[in-house]
C-alpha cells in the first residue's frame, strides 16, 4: 500500500509515517517511480508504534521493543527489553509523583489565595 493509504488507515499523517521510517521504526520499499510502498503488516506496526509512544516510550526504545511485539499487543521475551521497560515504568512513576506534588502545591496556593480574598 502507498503512504497515503497507510495514513488513512491508521489516522497517522504522511509526515509522521516518513519520520517513523527515518528513525527506523517502519520500513518500506520504493517503486520504480520512487513512491513508498508498505507491506500488509505496516498498519499493525504503526498501531504498535502509536501505542508504545502513548505509553511514554521514546522512539529509540520503541526501535528495540518492536521486534519483540506480538500481534495481540503483548511482548515476547527479548534480551534486555524487560529491564528497559521496568526502568521506563520507574521513570513514569517518578514523573507521576512529581506531578502529584505540583498539583498539591498548586491546590494549596489556590486555597490560600481564595481564603485571603474572603478576608479582604
């Protein structure tokens, strides 16, 4: 399928598909006229890429994880990948705690400001 067809089927822009290809996440062949042609598995690959990006993985980590991805979204054991995913989860946990602390601080500032406004 051509890039426009893949873009429509996946809801992904052609520009983003070219980026996925440039960073090694997606492969295509070239027709004689230079057009990119994707195999039947490309649609599933794009879905996996988007899901992994949504999970907070970087494209460099996705490049390592994709060969381990199964069609149902699960991952088969690949050397080193599970450790990297655990590290990514720990990083997301740290970020979530930082955001929770920022939220608490903001809520306290709002509450203090509202109370000060009532006193005035």
